[in-house]
């Protein structure tokens, strides 16, 4: 019986994660999309324009629940994730908000097999309705993410700033 492999793609805003995830899906890989945009859209439909800013704890609770659900929905074979459970407490480091104990517990108990970090890429960075951070903030977030994952005993591999095809090949070479 084939095992479940969880491959995590992390990075700050504007690093090309979503484009890479879409490419992985197009190639037939199992992917678990970023849940934050869905959480933001759902809040906006309820009249809360910026849940992340209005109620960071409620926003983070929704993210943790969605990412935990995705973790448990993994199927046999390789599963790719656009952001992971430890991203939630890492963002609390960025905002200066307290980190609830259950965020740390979930980050330590639900473990991914590989972590790939896509650094911020100024040439492709764009702000949009669901992205509040500036490019400079994206750089800070990226550094916090890498540091936090290292504290959880991960060794994030830095994916080069290259084409989607070359990024795909880099990742596949390292999980083979």
C-alpha cells in the first residue's frame, strides 16, 4: 500500500505559491489550496471587510480549522499544500498577537514530510483585494516563516526565483 506524503509550499505574499500550486494541479497532482482567501471572502460576504485586521484571533481560528481539515483529507500518494498549519502561529509572530497553545500543539502534532519555501519575488509581487501586505512586509513574513518552521525542526528548502517549470522540477527532484 502506498503511503501518504504531505509536501508543503510556504512563503510570504507575492512569492508565486498560488501559480506553482495551480501548475501542480494542472499536472494532475493532488493539491490543497490556500484557505485564507476563502476565509476572507466569506467574511466580506458577511460585511466584515478585513477580518484579519478586525478580529485576528477569529481569522486565525478559521485558518487553523481549514488547514487541519486539509491535513486530514490527504490521500494516498503525494499531496501538495499551499501553506500549512505552522503558518498560523508564525503570522501571529508577525502581527505581535499572542499565540494560543492549541496552535503550537497542532503545529507539532500534524507534521508535513517536506517544506519548500518560495521567497518573496519583487518582480511578480502584486497587491489585490485579499492581500494587505506590502512587499517589504512580505519579506519580513517570509523570514518569520522560515525561522518558525526551523524551530519546529523542519529544514525548509529555498526554491529558486525561476520559471514555474524550473520550480516544479526543483521540487520534484527533492521529493523523489
